[in-house]
C-alpha cells in the first residue's frame, strides 16, 4: 500500500501540483459537479426538492417525485441501475469514476488540496514545512489551513444534511434555538467532524483502503479495459538519456524523472503496472507528456491503454468490447426498461385494506350480510386529491362509517366502511371482493379482500 510504510506506519503523501490538458478537463468536470452539488438541494419541482433522501422519515424525493417505503422496490431498481452503470464504466475505463466524478476525489483534489497549495506551497514546501521547526510562521499556516478546512467541512455538512431532511427543515435548524433541534444540531457537528477528518487526515486512505469499490476493481477489469497505464515496451529500459551512445545500448523513452510518482495523489508508481490504488486521475499523464514534449519525443508514454494493447494480444485487441462488457450493458438496459415500467405504473396512492380486528360478519334485518373493514391510504401524488371508495360488483354496497373524501398532499387517512352483500347471492363461506378507489371518476387503485358470510340455503 503506497500510503503505508514498511513498518506499518502512515506514510504521508505530498502530491505535486498537477497541470496540463487533462487536469484542465478534470477541473471543468469537477467544478461543474460541485456546482450541481451545491445548487441541487435548493431546486424544487412543484413543491418537492429535486433530490432528497430522507432516511429519518423514510421519504425520498427524486426529480420532484416522492417515494415512500411502499415504493422500496422502485428505489432498489434505481440503485441497481446506478451500481450496474458504475460497473459497466469500470469494465470499459477502469476507475474513471473515482478520479473524475467521486465526491471524495473532487473535494479533496479540487478544493481542499488547492487551499493547501495556496497556504503551504507545492509539495516540496509542504514537506519542508512539516519537517521543520515549530515557528510562528508554521503555526499560523497550520491554523489558517485547518480553520478553513473546518469551515468548509461545516458548509458541506449543512449541504449533506439538506439532502437528507430538505432545505426547509435545515433552515428551521439554523434559525430556531438549538434546544428545539438538538438532534439536528448534533448531526451537523458529527458530519462536520467526519468530513474534516476525511479531508484533513484520512485523505487518500479513503480511496485506497476504506472504499470497497477499489477492492472490487480487480474483478471488474479484463484485458480489454482501457485505463491509465505505462507503455513499458516503449519506456524500458528506463534511465537518463545520453548522447553519443552505441545503438545497442539505447535506453527507453522513460528518463526516470519520477514526476509521474510525485504528482500521484495516492502515491503509487504507475510504471509498476495496473494497480488498485490508481484512480485514473490522469495527473501522471500530464506530467509525463510535459517531459516528452521537452525531449521532443511523442507523448503517450503514460496514457490510456488496455492490458491487451500493452502485451500485444492481437486476438483481444481486435474485439471492440468484451463479452463481459456486453453482458453488463444488457443487464443495464433490462434494469432501465424495468425501472421505466415501474415508474409508469406507479399508483399515486398507497392503500392497505384489512378486515376490522376481532370482527365477524353481521346479519342484517333486510336480508343482507355486512363485513367491517379498515382502509389506510397514503397520498403519493404530491397534491391534494379527492377520492371515493366503491365496489366493482353492482350487487356489493360500500357503506362508509367515517366520511373522508379527500387526501392532503403527502398525507395519510384511516377510514372504516362496511361491505354489504345480499345473503341469497352468497355461495361460499369465504369469497373474494374487489374494492375500487376512485378519484375524479377515474380508478386509481384496486384492492382485493375476503368477505365472509353464512352460505345461503
């Protein structure tokens, strides 16, 4: 492990400030995603946040559509689509998610490490500062850096909490006295300390050791996966370039400058081959290309290659994509179709119909039999809706006990009603009846239940 020394102690990594065309592209992608992250909690579609994962109240809002625990199967489908999409991207391009889109990498490399460069200087200045004596200048720099880190961690914690409970609830925690929102306030403190610990101390260890995705990479890659790699055929044997040397003793293009190692945020040597710790950030590509240009040699000594390309496996190189990649793509398409079908057929209300506890049938004086039921409704439409309960069988009468004819937005309602049937039409002790829930003369839900009654003689 690059971040762990041989004596099993932490080896602090000082990454050289990257620059180059790939770093510029990564900045465009990263800062765009940061902008989305900071803006998304404040965007509402209708009256709901565009994205909210309220695990406390078990209520989720995705693109302004509310999902409840009853919609868990839809949510699971969505999570599976995201998982398979990441797996597919990894099979095709390695850990490009880690280097270009993961929030941990974006915040670490494009925010916190940039502040570190600004206050403490580039990697050599940071190394000297940490190894040097405890001076006032050193203390002030450390104080300034960690104060800004804490402030940023607090801001991120607020945004993170906004994704969980929503912006409106977060504003209440901010405006109202602490004692009224003690749990929310403590959550902010905990999240702040966690983010500060991650970005100020754990740093690359999150990517190389803690995150399970990095461990899974070895089983997701194959010979056709294109990832950041070193072209050893062209680069070896590495060494300083010399003039007037015998043609039989020519060295490879790698001059062993170690810039690819110095710029690596996880502290690996890309020349040692494809490694789990590589997050495809392309910092080594920019560093090596800059050296090659100075030496008037072709760029791409470190670039995007598959294992088959580097080993010269013509059979694998001839395949545009591997069978495994096609299988992942097929699963992703199937899940997406299933997800779209579930969304299209999602009911705007959730209903649970039960026979009243401890009740049996009632024989009525007019020759009918009644059963008592309770119905629990949850409004998932995002607006107030009128409703009524009826039967799909013309011989079955639904008689309400409590009159509730509308559901509030995001509200629930509990109502009781009798199902009444003529005794002469009953042929068996237990029979099935279907109850329809109507809204604006349109059936929005059908429910099956059991009706019990003595058999007519």
